C-alpha cells in the first residue's frame, strides 16, 4: 500500500472550521485505507518507551511466574501463547491484558458484575508504566472521537458521551519469532469496540489490514449468528502496514460500524510472526460498561447495543477455557448481565 496518512492531532478540539476539515480528512482516510497514523510527539515518546521497557521486562520472566498473574474476576492478566483462539485456531501471541482496574471493595464486584475486578499487576513499576501509557492514549482517544463526530456532521460529543467512565482496556502483545511450522500471530478478525490506537516496534513483517473493498460485505461481529473471525483469512487483498517510528496506527472497531450504519467499517486485521521477537500495544478506547449505543440519526429503540454484553460475549468467545469464563458460568454471572442490559437499554 502507499504510505499511510499521518495526522497531528491538536491539543484542544472545540469545533472550529479547521477541526471539521481535519475530521473529514481523517474519515476519508479510514474510508479509503481502513487505517491512518497519528504522530507521537517528543514529549509523549518517553511514556511509550517506558511501557515497552516494562513489558519486555515482564515477558522475560519464567512462564511459571507470568502465569501467576491472572484474574479470575476479570479478563485482565497474563495470556499464554496458544490460549487465545481466533476462529477456532490457537494464536501465537503472548499477552498481558489490562481491563478496567476495579478494586475488590467496589459495589460492582460485590454484586457479581461479570468482567469486574482488579488487575493482577506483577509489580508497581509495570502498573505505573502501563497506566501512564493508557492515560496518554485515552486523552488522544477523546480528541479523535470529537474530530470524528465533527467530520460526520454530528454534535462534537456524539461519541464522547458514550465514553464517560469508559471501559478502556489494552493488550500488550509479545510475538515470538516465526518457526519452521507456523507464522501465525493472530488470525484475521475485527476489534469489537469503538476505537483502536496501536503501536508496534521496529521488527515489522507482521501487521496486515484489509481496507474497505467496494461490494465486500463486512460481518456484523456483534450479532451471535455472525463473526468476523477468520473471514477472508486466505484472500490476497490484505495490505502490509510497515512500522513507522513515533506514530500510532488508528482504526475503527465494530461499534463504529454499528453506530454509523456502515459509513465507517470495522477494519479487519491479522498478524504474522516476523523473523524475530516482536512487541505491539493495542489500546481500546471504549464506551462505559453500561453504555447503550444506538445508530446515529435513529429513534428506533430496537436498535441498541449494550456495550458490557458485547464485551463479555467477545471475551467468552476468545477464551472459552479461561478461569474467568468458567467462573462467569459457574456463578451464573450472565443473569446479572441480563439485568444490567435491561436497565441500560431502558434508559432514554
């Protein structure tokens, strides 16, 4: 593919004509390429470097040590290579997932809300480095959402209203070098949320995305009878995304496709293993767990997506044997989720 468009996002978005024009250009890039880049400023680069250094330190630990850092309440913590499944096939990625860090004395934990609990941090250094990275990414995510709303001709807060107390989370990914038997890192999929902000190290040879293709149907991943996992996996119309120093890559997830009625399509992507070890971060800027998302410009109350139910469903699908999944089923936490969904979708 030709070089991705790189944007410099202003510190403040107020709805000026310049903001609207920038938002339209960002949308055009998504509609053409499925992805764009955002410049990482010099003052942000230290936070990114610290997060990478802390992650490399964690993943260098023995497997027995890493495997102790798993939450039974949330899907946060260590994920061994092969534990994550895409379209029924094991992925090669090794992961530390950070979901919302909810303390044990929080009322939502006491009431058995699924996916709620503390992050099993391996140490304070790692907690500090990743939280700083997520805070920086979250600020960027809010500005991108405002620009996107303006570019679509919507109220500036059309999307950020959903992200108040957002269920922002992150996956720190380590990929081993390719072997003689496999180069599969992560199978083809779309991400289930609103906005993906990612970085990759300099190893390259790995990230592929599928841009919008005229006439090609994109599965509605939020419906139980449809899945984007593995779709077009072996088709030849994938484009390689080379690593560019000091940039984030940004693309829409399933919720953008749902909310915009397909004006913005969730971007399929997959990862191959490179000829050496590789690291990447995927930060997800999300609605609150209790957010009820509806398509823009509709008053049809039947078209509503409860984010917490969608999140839980996707993780149950990806981790059918994880201890968190077993506990959700054993303690009937899905009935709690049903009540939460009823409460959220009944609100005006």
